[in-house]
């Protein structure tokens, strides 16, 4: 299995170092030097995230925004080494904290440790079963009777949000906040369009997994 790692830092030399070190250990590394707005879709599909704190868009804010939906380990990499900054990182949802300048062996050891720990924690709890529908949260996939349903990232985010909270009614604005980045210009009605597309993809199986609730909002049909 090839692990995918996302590294975000506005220091290009640090990004090159991280990429080279982790590539040598057969990890697939995606790097980003700038984030202008937080888009949840950009953080899906990775096994671990390395995140700098001191960037134009603060790493603590990024972590707080994505933490509820992104369950993989998040490691902060920062020049700050004060205890209060470590506490802020943990409170934001980080799993670990590496201080610059760091030794490459330390970086590699921390990454390996968290990936091993995450692998041990992966159990059947990553699989949600609703009748003929199987949702694999780890693989970010949905299938019916073993046949995979082709979904966009945003469609999967909506399904995951509803299916992991099957008794909760989600108003459109709450779904919107999970699907789109901050300051998005997309219209609220686009959520209804995503719901329509999801239903169409289940229609050949005579399944409608999402219930429209009186007064507005949607709920996953539990069972």
C-alpha cells in the first residue's frame, strides 16, 4: 500500500525537503505552498497531513475547519516551540507537533509512527452498512451490492455527512458549510442539485437513500 501525504508550507525549501525525504521511503507526497481559502475537498484522499502554522492563512484555522470531517493524522510543522503554541495546536485538533529546524530522521519517524497507529485503529468501524448500501469511509467509496457508485468529492462529502449522522436533519446551510470553502460564491440551491445527482445514481438500484424533510433539510434513511 502506498500512503498519500499532503504537506502544506509557504517555505518552498521545507516542502522540497519533506517531499524528497518521504519519496525515498515510497510515500506519495502532494505539496502546496499557498492556501487562499479552505476547501474541504482539497484535504480528502490523504493518509496524513503535514501543516505549517505560520502561513498567511493560519494553520490552526485550517486544522479547526477540517478536523471534524478529516480523520487522518494532522502534524503541525512550525518554527514556534512555546508550550502555549503546542497547546493551541492540540486544541485545534492536531495529533503531533514538529519544531523547525527538524532532523529528517525525526520527521520520518513521526510520520511512520502515526501511519502505523492509524492502521491499527482502522477497523470495521470504517465501514457503514445500510441494507444493500456499503460506505467505506477509509477508501472514500460507496457501493450497492458490491457495485461501486461513481461519486464526485462533494457528493461523497454529503453522503458521509448524512450517513454518519443518520438520525440528524441537516438544513441546507449546514451541508453547504461542509461542502464549500469559506467565502464561496456558490448558491445554496447547488446543494439541492447535488442531492438530485446522488439520488439519480442510486435510482437504477431502486434506492433513494436521502430523505427530504418537511420544513427544509435532508436526512439519511437509516436502514
